[in-house]
């Protein structure tokens, strides 16, 4: 019986997490933070929130 192990060339994401990015860079890439629930028609019309 042979003993085989799996080895990947790239590091595991759990052992090598990505560092925190600058907030201005995150905003350029992903845009503004969006609310979980979309604003209603009246909220959009009157600019509430």
C-alpha cells in the first residue's frame, strides 16, 4: 500500500490570508457601500437615507 500526499504549489488561503487593503483602494475597486435593502421609490425620490 502506498502513502500519497497532495501538495499544491500555491499556499492555502487559510494559512496565508490576504492583508487588509486601503479603504480608498477598496472604494475604487468595489464602489460605495450599498445598503442591504434597496431604497423605496419615495426614498429615492426625496433623497432620504
